[in-house]
C-alpha cells in the first residue's frame, strides 16, 4: 500500500528542514509545501499536487 499525499508532504517537510538551505530557500520550500498541503486537505489530486511541487522546487533550486 502506498503513502498518502499528506504523508509524503510531511516527509518532504522533514527532509527539506535537514538540507541546510539558506533561509530564503527554506522559506520558499516551506510555503510551497504549505500550499500543496492545503490543496490536498481541500481534496485536490495527490499526484498533481506532488508533481507541481516537484516542478516548483526544481525551479527554485536552479536559481
């Protein structure tokens, strides 16, 4: 059985906290995770939310 989108968001939050990123990037990631989390709570598609989050994180990390 797979993990729920909310469980994955929680795990991503823990991992991003442990990465030693600067404060600005950590804040951006936290905001993206919060947005994905609220969208999941409101019933959005888990796969779409996680793929959107991954895409946005990729863009942030390239900056």
